[in-house]
């Protein structure tokens, strides 16, 4: 997840460029926004998997006690 966080931070820096919002750069903006959406989805999926794994581990540990 740290790798995705870094990639999202880089994208946020790119999206802060005001020239990106000019009509002539619309396609560049769409590419970055699509990339951001994909990374956010990956992050969400990974976070969900992590939470599920942690819950499973806690349940297994509780069963050993």
C-alpha cells in the first residue's frame, strides 16, 4: 500500500498543475484522473484484503487461547 500511496502523491502533485485544466490539455487531465481512480481502487482493494486478513488472524489467535 505504501507504493500506491507514493504513486497517488505524485499524481496529486501533477494534478495541482493549473495548466492541466486548460482545454488544450484535457486529454492529459483525463489520463491522470483515470490513473488516479485506478490507484484509489487498488488501494481500497488492498486495504480490504488487509483488514480481512487481520480479522482472520485475530480469530485464529482467539481459537488458540
